[in-house]
C-alpha cells in the first residue's frame, strides 16, 4: 500500500503504538450490519452508525433534522423510531448526494413513513443564522463531514493529497455546522454531534466549543450506549477494539431554555 509519511507521522503521534492495529482495522473490509426495523427491506451500515442515530432523543411530535443526511442510513434509523406525530427533514447540501439520499429513502421506507420525511438541500451551516428558522426543530442530528481516515486509507489519491491542514479545515466547517444546528434546535431539544474522524480536533474539540460558547444552555449528556471509549465530551468507537465497529464519535447535548436556568437559580 502506498504511504504518506505526513499522514503516518500525524496519526502515530495521536495514537502511539496503537496506530498500527487501528490502521489495519480501518483497512479491513466491513460489509456492515443489516438494519431492517421499520423498513421495507434491509439497509446495510456499520452498527456504530445505528448507535449514533439512536442517541437522538426523539420528540412525541414535531420536527427532527438530519442536517447532513447522505447517504441516508442514519435517516432510516431515525425514521424507523419516529411516532406518527413526528416529521423528519433529511438535508443534504450536495445535489448529487441528495439524489442518492432520496433514492435510499424511497427504496427502504414504507409509504406511510416516507410521507413524513422531507428531503431538503440547504446549507446547514448558514440556516441557523436566519431568525425565522431558529428553534424550528425538536431534535437535530449532525453527522458532520470529517477526515474519514478509513476512506483516505482506501483511496490512493486521497492519501497522497492528505496534509495536516485537512483536520484543521474540517474542524472549522464542523464548528460552523454545530453552532448553526444549536440555533435551529428548540429549547428542551436533543442535539447529537457525530463524526467518523479519529482526531480530537474534529471530535471533542468541536463539542467543547459548543459548551464554551453557550455555557449551561448546552447541557452535555451521556450518549446512551456503552460501546467504545469515554472521552471528555462523548464516546468514540474504534474498530481495533470493538470488533470492527466504527470509527464513530458521538457527543450529545440538551438545549436548556434561559428561563429554565433562571428558575433553578431562584
């Protein structure tokens, strides 16, 4: 396999002696698990993705947003768990990926569920800046675009092009998406931030910024599963120690209302 010394050095510094085993597990072929609950036919995805989607606390009624939804696996998991009073917006900014997302939803969801799932194409990093959209959703899943080291290792061109600037650039985009998602979330709502990245910069680093910016309004919660390893702000599932599950990082927050915090202080 072709090597990129900068890539190897970067992840060796992060993971030390563990990197060789972790890298091997990332390169291993994984056909995924069949998820069929509430679907017309099974959809295959890494079970860590199912765990991440199930972390989202769904409301009894209202609107849920999957902010970066393609290829659609997590939207299927969310849709399968929705009550009849819940509607899902599966959003994907890329037109090509949005078409694939719609195809996945059409092929796997029963008609009665599919009618409650809308496919949209807005820029999720910008929508939170619109006052009319703030507080619109009772739950938001942000599975953010990330370094996706497993993909990089599997593609010679991606590995050759990789530099240490990539995680830094992506962390800035992830923060724009996460801060926007928090503004779109209604008070009392559930926010899940997920990536398939290995770097602290893209994982806990981004989650920590949310807490620093919004303070007690952004209340961290345990993700709700025990697989993987605890981090400062969430959990990370890595395939070398979890039977091929992951990689998947998850942090979960509850949005508190300012008046609720004031009443607690009285």
